C-alpha cells in the first residue's frame, strides 16, 4: 500500500466476525524513531568545539566524499525505519551526535528524504565536541508550537579535578564519547534535553530528545550523572502533566544506560510492563526486549539497549479515538551489521577504510488512531 497526499495510511488491526460478515476498523499510523547518527560532522573546523578529528587533515581523514557518503547512509536508514508496518518514513525522528544545523539541512535534502519535507528543530549544546540532539519532523503531519533546550547541570567533585588545565577529558571505552569537566566550576559539559510541543494531525504531543552523559570513567562512577539526567527528564514530564494531567509525552534518546539502570528505573520511574504503569507513569517497551537479549549497541560481545523510546500513561489508554502507543521495535536490518572481522555482528560503524552507518541501531514506536 502506498502513501498518497494523506501521509497516514489505514492499518487494518481488528477483524470481527459476525454472522459470516467481516467488520473492519481502519487506523492511521505514525512512526516515531530515534537514531544516534554517530559523529555526524561536516568537514569544516569549528574554532569553538573539539571537532579537529573530523576535518580533512584530522585523525579520521574526514573529507567531502566521506561526508556525502555518511549522509547518504543515514538517509537510507531514516527512510526505512518502521516500514514493516508503515510504508511512510518516520513522522518524528530524534537524533543525537549531530554537529550543527548545517549537517541536518544537508541530510534532509538527500534523495531518499527530500520528498518527505522534514523540518528541523536544533539547538547548540554545551558539549565540547559540539555534538547535539535534534528533532526532524514531517511538516505536513506535525506542526510544532513551542520548543526549548533544557540544560542538564551536573558537577564533578572538586577533589578529583586537576587544576593544571581548563578542561579534563576522559574517554568512554564503550561508545567513544567523552566527559569534559570545567576545572574552574567543575561542571560536566553534556547535552541539553530538547523539549518540543506540537500538534500531530491536530492532537497535541510532547517530545523530549535525549543524549545522557556517557559512561566515561566507568559505569558505576558516572552513574550519578545519568541519574541526574533521568531526574531532569522526570521533572520535565511532571511539569507538562501539572499543566495537563492527560498530556501525551514521548521521551527518547541514547541514554547510555540500559532499561534496568537507576537512571531509567528509579530517577525517571519507567516501568517495563504496561499493567504496572500507574497514573502519570512512564512505560518503557524496551525493557522487555532487553530481557530477551536484544540490543542496540555491542561492547566486548555483550549487547545492551541504550537507545530507548518511552511513553506516558496517557498514550496507553487503548481508546483509539486519539493517538495511542501500539508497539515498538529495533531496526537492525542486515545491511546495518558488520559482516566480517573482529566486530562481526556489531552495528556497522565508520572506520578509516569504510564509511558505515552508526555504532547504534535505531529504535522506534508506532502511534495509531482510529480513522474518524
């Protein structure tokens, strides 16, 4: 079934048999996705960020040809996420590891995306590598009414700061991300949380896009930073629900934690089973996938789900007269997987000899509403 000017298509979900006659209900569907673009840099040196590895004479030997291939690769993935149930590309796409607005403008002009007419919501964050989060949205389906980047303030203990330099960096052995600490005020530079409110075919939806602090220095040592990110996420959701107890909220991102870590389970309070989600609660469909051994990122032959999309209890009502959560998935098609070598079976990421996709698999959910 192909998409026409009406970008929603009708999904037959329920079939009721009565006296030999079939009665059907038609539903519109939207895909909401998140993807860590992994080092989506242009080739231009930005003097105020640490992007020197991603210029022609940098460590990655990044050039125009590689940059264009990266954009083509990303566009292919984004155009195909969720097409198992919905032939349209995602209506809403959260992204992470994005250098600036310019790379997003180049991305949405790619042949596989240009006819979708994506809009961009992006802010520069304090991350010293210059990597940010952003939201892409199909203009014909979603109309933003407000958006804001909400900073995460976390600080490292003064006792562990070395005053000999302005900033201290520590590499995350799992993802290549780093934590930068200001030696004067001890603030850890990390990504803001992006809150976007708008109308999805006339229905108000709130979206939070996240890229929580890395595991730099070790999972346990860095956990308080991600717990602070989870608490900030919860605070944002609480503020939306105080204004409107029935606010429909989707929070998504690369959390650098699994669905079982304290940042998700305690600070945010997400539940892995729908029946356990109380009023104003949050449901995390990726907990069940993690229990089954699925993953979005691999390290030392161990899989984990860092990339998650969660929904508020107001999207679990099963009253399909308004948009509701249907189901979730991980987009891990064979072309996204390393075929040989040391990292066989891992996500196919960039190397010095090959422009890959990302070290993460994308994730997505479907929202559905009965056709009126």
